[in-house]
C-alpha cells in the first residue's frame, strides 16, 4: 500500500526566500508524480507533472525533481512571494490512470 | 473546455437527509475520480470510473454512499442518511488514462 509523507507539515518564510518542499513515498513503482496547490476552501490546482521517465520538470519559478529509486520528490519555489501562500500536495498513481495517493500536504505562509 | 465542474459548491443538510453531488469531467477524459477531504488532511480516495465502469471503491465508501457514471459522461455521488462525520469537501477529478489529473473546485458538505 502506497504511503506518501510530506515534510515539513508547515513552513513560514519571509518574502524572497526560496522554498523547498519534500515528498516521500513508500512504493517506488509510481507511474508519475504530480504537485498540486490548494488555497483554503478551494479545489486542487496542478502545478507540475513529472513522468516516471523524467527526473525533473520546471515551470517559471517552480522546479520539481523525482527520484523513484529513493522514493522522493522535491518541489523548489524560487524567490517566494506572498501569493505563494497555500497548501502544497504531492501525489502519484501506481499505474496509469489509477487512483492518486496523497500526502498530508505542506502549508506554506510567505510573509511580506 | 472549462475544466472539471462540480455542483453544488456548498451544501448544508440536516442529519439523516440524502444528498447528491454532480461532477462534469473534461469531455475527452475517460477516467473520473471522487475524493473526500477533511480539514487539514490530504484528499482520500473514494472511487473511480473508466468510462461508465466503476473500477475501484475504497473501504471508506460505506453502503450509504453510491456513485454512478451513466453513459461515461458526468458522475453523481449520493450519500444517504447523512451523518455529521460526512461533513467534508468532496472533490472530483478526471484524467485521460492517467496523463495528469485535473480537479474540480469541490463541493463542501456541512451536516447539521
């Protein structure tokens, strides 16, 4: 059974600092891994999708890496802004189209 | 395409009443998923469909819960005889055979 852990559970940083969010999973047989952002009371917004054949994916200030052998993914957010304040979730299916297993998320607060 | 749509956005119901939620996936997506999320937790898997076939159900989906996806298009999630413990955000997602998952804005259920 896949278990996903996200560390830290919460993070508070001043504006401009770089953010490093960690995601670990117990079953390395993961098809792909997706990072999501969730604002309070809202649904999930996809940030980055890393296919199992890839090692990283970048979009603007966001960069995510995937190391299947060690069961880890890391999301880097450069030069954080107050608008980055949200909960960040990682998840991946065991096979294409299967259910996602989520971690508990990392709640990020970026202070002006 | 406007993405994944969920209706209603909010539902307040009295304990013991039945409620039904609707999800309209992205039109070309063949897979549709239901998740439940309580405050401060990551989403928990409930069930998913490939076209009209329900492929997997979580043990969280008690016999008071039923989901359908007639004709492989929209889906409904019904909760019978609601309990206070059913209060949560119900999230719907869709994918094209697992090539990334797109979530809706969710339906927030409050049972009073």
